[in-house]
């Protein structure tokens, strides 16, 4: 398909984009706005960019809030208890139905790649089995990465390590962990080492729920980063949440950032969930409980944003809109300078793609023709307007198209004036 009158990120000119056989074949600057020919899509000056990427969500738990009970305290730990109550109710049909509904929400909002964490502390591994099957069914429609995630601990849960390895044998793409939830610090450290060993054995990526707690003494991030550095696989490793960093001493952080930079590991922050779950034991002053997104970015460390949950025991809202998550992050992390706005979309696109190790990602000749068009001409406008996705194209084929929202009439101003 051919697109005319498109804007590209960090450019004020109009561009024409041509695709053939599912790939970008030509990207050229126009001398001005042109009248579209028959068969061409008129972007009307709106922003064409790479698709959004959801780097951290739990599809196996999505859409289960209140089943069988609500998380009344709003804490992370009650969320885990409510999920334990829900797990016996899981079935392949149940997981499949909810996962497909959630994926549809994400696709409607410009997402074309998803990394989902799936609980392995369920002896049936029904979540892993179901989502691995779904990944294969949807392979031509969306990129889906499966994380084998030991929700109740890799070493503290009976047979947790065995179940984790079985999940990888069943086809999970990524090794997960949760060292701060292990019974002791020693077990937490050992779990990090074990999961790095598994990642190398099965040639998998790594994504760890790391220090998702307000405790400033929870420092498994340094363990993960050092083990990744020693193993030489830092670019394949992700630390998710790291909310304890919000409570770390600045002197310690100064030392820590040197290790993080050297290790090359990636970070995922889930600001809407973290601002909700963390700081629950504080009165005032009350912590925000979100990792140091701005500081990580300024240090040249790859960091991206995920939604984490959509209507589940930990977070009972969520609508699949990564632009909403980005909006929250810009406020919470005090990234409200104009320079911050000009690169805002990196946090839900390019940076996330790097975290997932996606190949051929981006609007460039020779890459797969995967892109979205947003209602706005640049990062700032799209963020400010919380713009709709007008078009989503995968391998040159339209998978979503919508009209821009418009007001039909608004008589109240005149009525007030009268």
C-alpha cells in the first residue's frame, strides 16, 4: 500500500511511504502536501510511526478482578492472595477467552507486540500451555512473547524450579523470577543465579520482577545486573518494576547506575500499577513508588513502559491504552520539559522493541511494513491529545482503521452567551 502526506517522528515535512510484499520499499520526503491518487491512503499530516509494544502484562490474569474476591487493601500482597484463590478456577477456555479479549484491546490501541508473564506456580501449567498455543495461532497477526513467571517464588514454592524448567520445555520464550518474594535473601540471590543458568541452557531471554517493594534494603537488582554482566548476556536481560529504587539512597544509586550501564540490562516500569500498589505502608510523606525512569533514561540505560495489568487482582482498571500509561509516567516521573515530550513515544515503542529484542522493527526501507498512524503530527501533540490510532498496518495489510473523532455540534457556548 502507498501512504501520502504522512509525518514522521522528529520531522516537520510531509512524507510518502511505499510498501510491497509486506516490506517498506520507499520512504521519500514530499515538497509539500499532495492530492492523493486513487488507491493511496491520505495520512492528512498525521504521525506515522512504528507500532506500540506492550513489554509487560499478565494475560493469564487479565479480566479477573473480583473473582472470587476484590483486592480491598490495594496491596501487592493481597493481590497475590486473590490470584491464589482464582488459580483453581483456571481452564484453557477461560484463559483463552480473556487473553483474546485483552489482546484485542491492545491491538485497537496500536500494539503489535506483547510480552506476557504467565504464572508457573500452578502445577498444571495451564496458563503456559494455553498461551504458547495462542502465540502460534496469532503468529501472523501479532508478536507474542511468553515469560515463565514463578509468581510464588522459584525456590520457595514446592517444585518451583522443576515447573519453571517444564515451562521452558513447553515453549516459553523468557525466563522470569521474583527474588524479593523468596523466603530469604539467600534464596533470592540463588534464584537469580538459577534463572540465568536456565536462560543460557535454553537460549532464552530473561525478565525478572525485581525489587517490586518499597523496602530500600531489597537490592536484588545489583545481583541481577552483576550476574548478567558476568554472563555476557546483559542485553537479553530485563529488570521489571525495580520500585525499591525509589527508596534507595542517592549515594548507593550513584554506584549502582555504573553497574547497570556496564551490564547493558533493560528496564520496564509500570507506573499506573506502581503508583497504586506502592507506598501502602506510608502515611505522609508518601512515596510514589515508581522506579527512576527519568534518571535511567538520562544515564543512557534502556527503559520502557508497560501496563502490567488490565482489570485483575492487582489493578482493577486499565483499557489497553499505552498512551494513558505514558501520560501517567510523564507526570509521576516529572518528565514535563518540552525535550521530554519530543522523545516520549520512545518509552512505548523503540525502547520496548529493544527490550523484547524485536528484529526489523521501525519505519525503514527493508523492514517489515508494520506501522501505525496517530491523530496528531508529532510526539507532543499525540501525548497531549491522547490521540486515537487511525490506522494499524502489519506486513502491509490493514488490521485496524478508524475515523478521527469529531464533534458534530456544540451549542452550549451560544446558549450560555444568550
